[in-house]
């Protein structure tokens, strides 16, 4: 299997190395886990590659409710009651859909998936086939791949992945992008994304949004900072507030209001911190605008 092109296209900013590595692993028939924090472009990267391969992408969200029956499939109760259990009464789940279509099964946050569900995947990964009672053997088409993602920094609602699963998956680490790349992402994603609004992002707002967002990742009281999605929202909200600033609120205060809305729900404070998100964000905001050379107006 080969993609039609090897460039990353316009949907991605940066990620050339990760694109090359993922393309190599998938082209050689490997299954992969993409490991990194949220908002680092893992699903965008995979969607771009599947589009180039021209194969279906079957998405499933890993969580405690993802049972083996949900991922493999189930028999329709009404139809089975009427006609009896058979292959005709079986409703394929995401795994079987991907196998039968020769597509990619993407399991987001695989470390939130119950162990018995992961066990159901092992045969499909190792043997490229599964046996379903009253249905028979399902053999995957050649294009079938399993790609999973996981956030190594999140320990809430997650479970440890066994070595039997890790041993069957290649691993690609996907970290945060550079400052310049995240500025480019905000500029790409923020323009024209607000429904019914053509509000332009004033000069300087994007840089401030990215700098403030990135500062949440290194603050000592924050266990996990915001993804670039926070900077996108911050820039959009700030642009709207500046355009409708009837009270002539100072620029830095407008940024503060947008920052609280965009980032306060996205940061996870350290367990030993006694502060609230607003207080921690206030220290970041104050430090950002404290330099006497910092402009207090956009542009």
C-alpha cells in the first residue's frame, strides 16, 4: 500500500517527521499507537494519511463503555427474535467494519478502554481475522490497520495497557509543536471559523494567545497545560471583544477576559496546588504583560 503523495498537504502544519514515520509504519502493514497530549494533531495526521491512501477511517472513542460487543458488533435483538441468530442478524461494530472495508480503525484514548475489549482486538491485530459466534470467520482485507492514540499525562479514568498489546503496536511520540508552528495553526484555524462572523484577528492577538497558552505548560502549579485549541479560542474571543469594545476596555484586560473563558477549563492543576484556575492564569497574564516593553495595544 502506498499513498499517492508524500507531502503533508495543507491540512497539517509541520509534522513532517511524524507524517513520514506513520506513513512508513502503515505502508509496511504495522499497527501504531500515537502517544502525546491532546491537541497535537494526531487525528488530523491520520485523517490526512487515510485520505491519501483512499481507505475508510473508522473512528471509535475509547472509554469504559466500549465493550467487546460494541467494538466487534452484536446481533439485532428484534431480528434475532424473529428469525433466529445468524449472519443476517449481525450488526457489525467498528472493528468488523474496518476489517471488511480494508480501512483503518482509529481508537482514540485506547488507555481508557476496558481490558476485555483490548483482548478482543488482539486476535484481529495478530491474525487479521476473528471468529464471531453464529456468524463465522471474518477475515480482514489487506488495507486493514489499527491505529490508537493515548495521552501519557492523563491518569484519570485510564488503565495500564498490558505488554501483550504494546508488543503488537509500533509507537510514535507526538509532542507539542513549536511556537511558530502553533502561531501558524491558530492563523489557519481561527480565520472564518466563528459561525456568522468574519471577524479578523487583529495583529498581535495571535502571538499573545499562543504565548499565554504555551505558558500554561510550564507553570509549576499546572500538571497539564492547554493545547493549541485554547489559543484558537482565545484569539477568536479576544477578536470579538475588541471589535465590540464599547466600554473601551484596555487591550490587556480584554485579553484577560478571553483568556479566562478559553483556558480556565483546559488546564489541570497539580494535586498539591491550593489555587483555582483563575488565580494561576492571572499570574501567567501578569507576567506576560509585566515587561515595560510589552505593548498594551494590538498591532
